[in-house]
């Protein structure tokens, strides 16, 4: 690391321009000594070499003034129907089917839900070892196409599966996740295995602990089979080994940053996975890959042992085939620990069952469901830019029909929809706090140049964003967090009139609710038809190769703070009505 240059009054002029203030010559002379001493103090802090695991002393709290926790007592989970084709099969035949490499038989297990698989395991119609081997086999076969795995945890998995079978045989049943194979986004620490964060320069990093969510899933008897990909330092779908792919069209990226979890679940390579979201990292890949993703309320799931990107925005949550699967996983991983102080000790997750539709207030973001309009051309627009703008419009117009069809389905379920509006606030400007916190998380690698080892180095990627964030002053960060308090109050007012909000998965709501900490469920909402507009660029791996015939669309349901159980129960009702979640790619 090179020595910093001596600070001069001329430098203060440049810094003042960035900070948006004007300084006189006298003021600059007055400041100079203090600025020099201030930098010496900063160096003393840098010399502490704070690891990523150390959180700031202040803890973000998404609760608005006067917040009252939702009533979560007395809820239950209703059993689901047995998939057709299995209800009459003798239990002893399932062992042979599980071991079969016949594609149809394999798919019937690979895409089954937690409730069905758990029932078979509990009644010993199948074994956890057999199920684990099936998913490991699929991962090994499909990973060369999908690039969704960083590290297989095969030895650990088979040991856990053998233990699960022994315990179940002895009558020690731990619950619905006992013996169920799952995958972890590789920002979760697991003892004895690398935790790479998907980033060049961290390929061999080992963190000698199990993340709290890993510990809790171990305690529930779940079987960890793989550490799955994420875009470098939780951005996008490009990691040091390549680009993770969308199982519905392997020429497309899976989106990210929970790239591997969404891809692997959608491809039937694990029953569920744990992803993370700071601003879209569960929502976007769940949409692209046609999975069911749950972004929990901020402060519901502990992040201890997970890579920190933004302490005030990071959230861990499940990516599954079904909303009810997500509820079962949340029941295992939610709740306070003794290290992540953002997780509330007075909040519990209790699985919700039947909902009284007459009393449920469901809103929809009215403007987000309007027919799209073609954006006006810029004065200096090129022919290529015009073509891209028009193609984007055609895609938006085509996809909007799926969004509006959701409203028709809900009305058909007897729900009276209430039009609502998102508060008119500068969400994207306020969300710059994410970049500032991320820059602090990775301050040392930015200063020592290690950040240059990351695969992506474009203006939108972390290296440039980390450097840019250093120009954002401490005063501006505090002001942005004060503006975030305004967002929290405005979102609380919005949710005072509704319990659930239906919205397209993209748009301003994504930033707004990540800032306010509200939960979301992202659901598969159908497949684009043969008449769908082609992607802007059909080249293999192009960032503009998105959408097109045969690829999934999604819809998002938003819930009140810490009302995740009712939100997931509502999502399950929608899935039972539409059954879009039962579609799976033909790999």
C-alpha cells in the first residue's frame, strides 16, 4: 500500500466540491491541521484490521414509532395433498424408484416438496441416504451446465444422512426437515470447507465455524449437500468459476446474487437452499429461475457466520419450490441468537394455516399494473439505443399481462383488492447507504488493491462502487439514514390500510421494502409463451439475454413487518390455486 500524499489546501478545494460546500481561503487554512489529524485517527482505526464479521455499534431497527407486533398465536400448518402417482404405491417400492436413474422417477423425487419427502422419510418409505445420493447425482450431472456449485459437501452430507436414517428408525424424529437435503449460498461459513464469497482472491478462504442458520438446520436434521454459487461478494451471477445459469435457458445467467441457490432449486438439485438479499438478491434469481423465494422481515433471521455486505440491509431467507416449504424452513432458522443484535428476541415465527379471507385486506400497487407506455427518446439517442428501448417496451408490455392476470385470479378467489400507492420518496438515492456500508465491509481490500482480483471490473461492479463510496461523507450517510426513517414511517402508513400488497417483482417497491425491512414472497407466475419477444441479445451469457419464450415470470407479495407467516400462508393459497410452481425445466 503506497503512502498517502501530504494534504494541501488545494486538495480541500477538490474535496469541498465533492461534498457540495464552498470554502474561503481562511476557512481552508483553519481546517487543514484538523483534517491532517483526522486522517491520522482514521489510520489508527485501519490498523485494527477489522474482519468482515465485526458489525458497527449502531443497529438498524425497521420498526416505526408506535409499532405493534402482529398477533402470531394459535396458527398451524395444514397438510398438503400427496402428488398424483404416489398415493397408491406400496412403501417398499419407493426405495427402488429412488435408486432408479430413470428420468421420470428421478424427477418425481427431485421436485417433490418438503412435506411429501418428509412424510416418506418419517414412514421409512425412502431413506435420507438414498435421497441425498439422488441430489448429489443430479448436482454432479447438471453442474457442468449450470455452474451452480462451488463446493460439494458430500462427505458431511452422507454422514448426516446416515445419522438421520438411524434416528428415524429409532423413533427420534426431529421434524419436517429431518433428512432433507439442502444447499447453502457460499457466504455462509461451514466448518471444514472453503467459504469463498464467490470472489476471486478468496477461493481458499476457510472460516472455522458454522453459521447460525447452518447450526439450526443441522439441529433440525437437514442434510447440507453443497455450497452454492453467488456473484462475487454478493453481486450478480458471475463468480470466479464462471456465470451461473438459468435452468430454463442455460444460455442465460441465473441472475443474482443468490445465483446458485435459485438455479439449483429450480433444477431439482436440492430441496431448498438458503440465499441472502440486500437489494434484490433473492427476488431477482427467484424470478429468473422460476423458484419461490422468501425475503424475511429484517431482524427475523440471524446473520451470524454470514458474509456482511450491508449491516442495515442484509437478510437471509429460503429459496424453495413452494411457499409452504419456505414456512417450514423459516420455522427452523428464525429467532434471536446471542451475536446478531439486529434480530429481535420478542419476535417468533409460527407457521400460519388457513386465513379468514373476509377480514384480510389485500392491496395492489395500482400504477405498477397499468399498461406500459413507450418511454420518450432522448435527444442524443442512437439507432441502437432506440432499438433497445423499443425491445424493452415490447418485453414489458408482454410480461405485464401476467401481472394483471394475477389480479384476476385473486378476485376470483373472492378477494376485494384495494388500490394503493407507493410513497413518493427518492428510494434509489437513499439506498446509497448500501454502497457505503459495503465499502466499509471491504475497506481493506479496496485500499490494498486486492479488490482488483474480482472477476468483474465494470463501472457497475463492486470495485468501482467501493472506491466511489469513499467520496460519500459521513454527514451524507447520516442524512440518508434520517431519510430512511421517513421511508419507514411512510411505509408504515401504507401498511396501516392493508395486510398484504401484490406487486410486480421489479420496480421501486424492491428498493423501498429493502430499505424499510418489509418481507416479500416471490412466486413463479407462469411461463412466457412461444409468442414472447426474443431477448435483446441471444448470445451465450450476455447480460441482455433475459426472458424470451419458455422462461418464467414472477409475482411478488409484500407483508407487514414480522408478519411473515401470514404472508407465506397467503402465498401458499395462491400457489394452490394457480399451480405455476409445479412446472420445472426439462434438463
